[in-house]
C-alpha cells in the first residue's frame, strides 16, 4: 500500500508568499474581466449587429479556439522557457488589446479582409484573457484560502450583475461599455496591493494518488465539451432569438454564482469545495437529458431547451469555480508556477468548449458540414463522455480528497499566519521567526536543530532572544501568548 507523503512546501512563484489585503473596489478587477468574457463567449448581445446567425456562430467558435490557443501558448512559454512575466506594462497592454480585440470582432463585413480582422480580434481577446487571468491568479494562488474564495465568489456575482446590466442596453452603448471592461479590470489589477512578502514554508499537504491532475484535466475537458454542445442547442438561425436565449441561460450562471457566494460565507474552504462539487453531476445529467427531450427540429430550437441549458450553465460555473479554488493546491503540490498550472487547465477547458460547440453547431446544420450524425446523437455522446469521466476518472470522492487535503492544512496555515503577524509585531529576525514558528507548534530543541540545521547553542540563543522580545519567561508562556492571539 502506498504511503502518503507529507511535505511542507514553499511558493513556487518565487519562494515568498504575498498576503493579499482585499479592499472592496479591488473585487471589481476580476469582476470586470469575467463580465467581459461572459459577454463575448456566452452572451451574444455584442453580435446583434450581424444579420447572419451562421456568422455569429462562427465568430463565437473562433473566440473559443483563440482562447484555448493563447492559454496553451502561455503554458508552453512558462513550461519550456519560463520567460513570460506579468509586469504592470504587460498587464495594461493586455487590457488594451482586449478592448481592441472586442472592437475588431464587431467590424461588419465579408470576404477575406474581414476574416483577417476577425481572427486578429479573437487572438487579441484570447491573449488579453490569458494574461489577465493568470496575473490575477498569481495573487490568489499565494493567498489564504478563506480570502481567495470570497474574492472569487464576490467577483463572479459582480460579473453576472454587469452582464445583465449591459444586456438591455442599445447596441451603441453596450459595445463600448463591454470593450472597456478589460481595461478597467486590468487597471484595477495592477494597482491591487499585497501585504508584506513573507518567506518560508507555510503549507502542509498529504500526497495524492499519481495522475490526479491529469484526471482533473480530463474532467475539465468533459464538462466543457458538454457545455459547448449545449450552447449550440440554444442558438438559432435567427439572431434576435439567439441573443434573447443567451440572456435566459445565463440565469443559471447567476444562480450558481449566488450559491457559491453563500457557500463561501457559510463554510470553511474544505466545506465549500465539497458543497459546490456535490450538485454538479445531477445538474449536468438533468440539463443534458432535458435538452435531449426538448430539442426537436435542430433548425428551430424549442423554448423548452432554455431551462435545461440554464441548468448546464449552472453546473459549468460550479465546476469552473471548483477548479479556480483548487488551483492553488495544485500549484503547491506540483511545485510549478501558478501561471503554468492555470494556463494548462484553461487551455484544456476552452479546447473542450470549442470542440463541443463545433460538433453541436455542425450537427444542427451550420456551415453545411458533413458530420454524418444528428444533434441528439452528438449531445448523447457528450453526455456519455461526461458521465464516464465523472464516474471513473474524477468522481466526487476524488474531489473530497482534494478538499480534505486543504482541510488538513488549514490549522497549520492559520497558526503560521498568526506567528508571522506576531513576529512582525515584536520585530523578530527572519531566523528567529523560523524558530518561533516551530516553538509555537510545540517542537523541541533537538527537533528545531535538525529541522533548521542549527547548532544547539544557536537554537538556545534564538530562543532566549524570542523570549526577551515577546516578554515571556518560558515555552508555556509563549504557547499561551500564541493561543490568545489565535
């Protein structure tokens, strides 16, 4: 039987942890970016100027593909060169590119020249999202789980609220507002300030079975594939109907985002992860099965398809939030840069969404593509793929293991956090801080000697200095002080 490996690990993004001090307005950074992405990828309001629904479908597919491509390129840059950086000018430039890309996607026209413009716009959108999301995630990946989950859930609710705020606006007002979102989001991101950088190991994790990350990626691909296929079902050869349908299915996103916010407010990190993962399978299966029953003529999707579509979108958001929240754990276990971990997950997710949307749209009759099978058959295959992956590759039990690993680290993480605060308050040196953390954990002198590779006399000297600065007379007094603060 394999023995779980327990290890204390440092931040792979540079060996230091940056504690993010959240201010309410900073939550708008991710919220603006996510609202922009929802409007381009899942909403169709900004495409209302086009008369051809087939062109709208093609542009959305192009955006999905370019998002996958740009995240894959970012992962490869991190994986093989390690040269990509997230300095402020690059993040600001990414926001400007996102705004420009949005404008290019809205350029009406036809022919080869128009397609060059649209491809350039989709690539700019993909690059902007890849850079901005990974730059923001680097802050979250090094943050305490309690803070990270509140930032993510509140930002998501804000994003959906912005999406619905822009939905009824006239096209002339909606497009500039949506195009401005990545610039606003990135401007907020670059001015988000972290607390004092703190060195040292601070997370403790039990080793997981081999291949868990690959199975998690397979899960991400399977749920994205199903969601992409669903999006084809609620599309229409009538552009106004497609725009209206997108607003209806986004009700599922709103419901899921409110549920995750409730979970973040009421549960600890491990409990939240378990709670948001639990309904995913039921929502996906009921939603996709409902689509199979509702979709008759694929050229004119029934209104009955909208409620199942909303259920699928709700499940999609729950899975997406789970992946974002578990990403920091993956970063620390894999000991790889957070950008590489997130970029690979997002590349797989967007690739699955693009493939599912292409297969579903082709089966519905778009582009006269000779797929050979009808839409119900394609949707059924996507449903089977999801059920198989969820059952045999990444089940709810696997999700619980990830959540429980975070729970095991919660006490260590909180204790370390309070020790760091006390060390700053009482002006302990870096080495005295290391000794202080181990003393607060109840470690003995010999253990500290071996753990920090120090001599006995050095440990005694550091201990005396710690007692003097904290104004305590014994180890028990030190533990009492830490306990009161904790």
